[in-house]
C-alpha cells in the first residue's frame, strides 16, 4: 500500500461525527448567538438570524428538547415573551461541535 494512502486513512479515522442537531444552519446560528449573551428574547433571535417566527420556533423546540436551551415563556404586559438561554449541556455540545469541525478543515 502506498504510504500516502495509509496516512490519509489515519487522518480520516480522526474525523468525529458532527452533532446533526447543531449542523443545521439556523440552530447553529442560534447557539452561536446565545453563547455571546446571557439570554435573548425570541424577537431578538428572530431578527439576528433573519428567520421566520414559525421556523425559529420549531428549531428552538428541538434545541430545548435536546437540553441545549432553556426557554422561559412569560408575559410583558399582555404580550407573550419568550426568553432563551443556552444551558451548560448546550455549551459543551457547541464546543465539541466546533472542535470536531476543526478536524475537517485543518
């Protein structure tokens, strides 16, 4: 076997799977955004990610079910208020995702 093929195979074996939950562009953007703030309101996240309310709501629900986000629903006056915060599990998952991604691009 050619030496270059062996070294390529050993490099390929270092690739770790990327978290499919974070591999979505919108969910990755949400996680990245929430890492930089203590918490964020739904409307702020929607504006920053340029997503629709419906799509964002579905993606936040997926992240919450995975334990990556904590979502608090309350009211400001008579208007509903949804606030999102990244959890410790979410921080660890995001950091692992970034580290694993580095193996693909380095």
